[in-house]
């Protein structure tokens, strides 16, 4: 499915969905089936976010940027389900990873952070959606804020695991170093932006044109495919900055939440 962006004087509504070639999508039959996954590991990332590793015996694989649906069923039969981006790179291990923020009052995230233990079983369905997927065949400029970095990290991990030479750059925004998800994994491809607190000597402030300029300098042949993920306000702000810097509107892919 595609949505057309509008760009008129003083306003800009970025596109939020783009069609992605079917060659990178798992068949609907496989993605449409609920499967039983087993929680095998929990890793703390920040005070509010943890990574949950799931063994999914029937997993058909995914493309970085895709997500899955989780379903929890209570003893009284009540069900809650949510969509979560995949954090892991595609591989044949039979495992996938999700990184979840603990959302106040969140039924599913609350269960994962407060109740879940290795050995627990959860129903999953996917992978789902192709509009935000990146198969690794084009230069990628990634912009994420908070937990919006999760699907982007799947792309970074895929890039590293496959030894891809196609250019990839990541800008990630967080309130402070303590809330920077995956902080230990970032390398030369990553530019962190801190909006409230920062290490000594590092400027504090919202994402600005000055942050993007070095990333957009010397564009690769064919230009960048930009992927933006975060809250509604971040997605709007980052998209406007990209367009103002010359990034084509039809080459900005957006996934937003909140």
C-alpha cells in the first residue's frame, strides 16, 4: 500500500507507507499462522528497555524492518496482542529478538517486564509488513529516537553480519546516555544525539539540520533511502529536516508510534 505525501507552502505531511517488492516478503500463508514461541533469554538494555529472545521453531525468516504480532492469553481466556518490531538480523538460528520499552499501564509490555521468565511460551505471528523493510540492496540512512531504533538496529546488524558494502548510516536520538538502547553495539556508522543530558563536551539538544548535514554529505551513487522511526513528533520533525536538506520525499520511509 502507498500513501502520497503532500508538500505545500509551510506544511509537509510525510509518507507513512510504501510498497516494497514482493521478493522480500514472506508468503502470506506462513506469516498468517500463529506459532508458539519460547522465551529463552532476557537482557537489560536501559532502565526502561529490555531485549527478549524467542525461539520460534517454525520461523520462516524476515527482512530487517519487519515486525511480528504477539498474543498473550490469560487464564480466563482474555487475549491481548500487540505489534513489535524485530530487533535481530535475519539468520537461520530459529530465534528472533524484540526490544520492548516498559510502557506504564501496558498490558503486553508490562507482562514481559514484570512476569515473563525464560521458558514461558508466547504466541507469535509474522513477519508482517514490507513497507519499512530494507533487504540490504540500497544505501540506507537511518534515523531513530528512543525505541524507534529497534527496527533500524536489525538493519545495522544485518549489514554487519552479511559484510555488506552498501553505505549505511545511523543517527539515533535519546534523552541521555543511560537511555541509549544498544549503546554497546554502535560503531563508526552511528551518530548519537542527546536531548536532555550528555557526556561532558557533547552538545545537548533536539535533532537539527547540523546533525544531518555530515550524514548527507557526499551522497552515494543513486542517493539515500531514508528510514525514520520514532514517536509522531520525532517522525514529523526528522522528515521535515530531511526534505529541507534535499532528500526526495518519495525516498523517506516512516514508521511511527504513539
